[in-house]
C-alpha cells in the first residue's frame, strides 16, 4: 500500500459538492473566451507535469506507464 486516506464525512462531501456547484454557476456566466483561456492553462499544466501525472495514474490505478501517459495526453487534449 502506498498511502491511506481517511473516509470523507457527510459534511465534508456536502461542502465539496456545494463548492463545485457554486464554482460551476460562476464559471458558466464567464465569457467563452475567458473560459477557453482557463482551459488552455490547464492543458499547459498537464503538458508541463505529464511525467509526474502519469506516475500518479500508474500508482493510483495500476495502469501501465504507457497507458498512463496516454491518459494524461488525452486529458490535456480534452482541456
């Protein structure tokens, strides 16, 4: 085992869902060009940290490193 994490409480889960909903509603009202810029930045971060993210996928999900690299690349392109 690499690491253990405590279970999330119902209150923590509700708080995370509420924050995600609030953020979604705020972002939804932003101009498309602004949202696109944010996604371009996300893609750039994925490219910058591709090897590290692939290693995390491999450790977390048990994927082969080549599969993990492909998943990181696909996620970057989606962003």
